[in-house]
C-alpha cells in the first residue's frame, strides 16, 4: 500500500517504470561501455541523494539491457575522488566507492530480493534475502561476469586525474528462476529493483535511482524499489 501511495504523490515522470529493452547487439563485458548496445540503451534517469547533508552531488548514469540468458547492467559514475581498498570476497565493499543493484524478480513478493555490490577495484558482495533461502547471509550467484575501470588493482587511491569510473555486469537470468514468473522474461514482465551508489573517503554520498521513502535510511528497503518492465524489442534509436 505504501508503494502505491508514494506513486500517487511523486511526480508522474518518476512513477513511470523503466523499460529494459532487448540488447540490439552483443555486449562485451570489459568495463568500457563502448558497444553500440550501450549507446542505444536509455539511461534510467538521475539518481536521488536521499540522505544528503552536504557535499557535491556527483551523478551516476546507469542502463539496463537483457537477452535470453542475461540481465546486463552498466554504471558510469562521475567522481573526482575515486578510492577503494576492500579485496576480500563478500567484504564490506560499500565503504569504498561502490555501485549496487538490488532486484526483486516477483513484484508480489518484493521482499524476495538479490543484491550485487561491486567496488571500483572489482570486489563483489552478494546477498540473497528470500523466503526460500536457508543458507548464510551471503550468496554465490552462478556465472556472473563483471569488470570495472580499475579491475583487479590492489587498491585505488584518490588522484587529481579522477573524473569517472565504470562498472559493467552480466547476471545470468537463471539465478532468479525461483522467484521470476518467467526466465527469460516475457514481453511486459515487471520486476522491481533499485540501483545504488556509495561514495568513498572523500565526499561519501549515498544515492539511488528510485527514491527511498522516509523514514527508511537503508538501501535494503524493498518497498522502495522502482518498477521496471521487460520489452521484447530493441531500444529506439537515440
């Protein structure tokens, strides 16, 4: 009920589902975003700084695509202070410059959701929070491929040359078969998700694609995930 109430009071443009189009061509997961597919894909829109107390609001341009096997996600993060140190799998990557996607493949059970959190040097943390998962808090998704602008570095320290960084990911749709109505999705299938970003040491902003309704102060607020719809055609020419 809260979600639909928020849709009624937010601006109409913010309430529109993001359309995830089928990729028009092959996506090479190399952290460069120079493929035609990403050029054609529409961005999700500006990120919201839900809990900002000061500092520069550095924007993120995120896009999504899909095919019969994968959900593709890209983040282009404008950032003048890029840093990361966490290298341990499932470590606290959100303390570094980090991007995230939290997704719920079944809108009727929005609290069944999966997380992918990746810092700027390519360390990933995953969690599965569902009513069927009986394992540990962390989760090992199958077949995920991803690359960052600084992938594999021992650490990334801030530099006067810092301007932006990129993360590109392909997540096999089979990881979500326990919850999704169809894998691969069918035209018009709706999921719920949020795309998140954390700052770093300097200017540690926290931002999300879909606004998180107060009083919540956590990315782990599935009731505030935004709607997305899968479109079984290529994106329109831009």
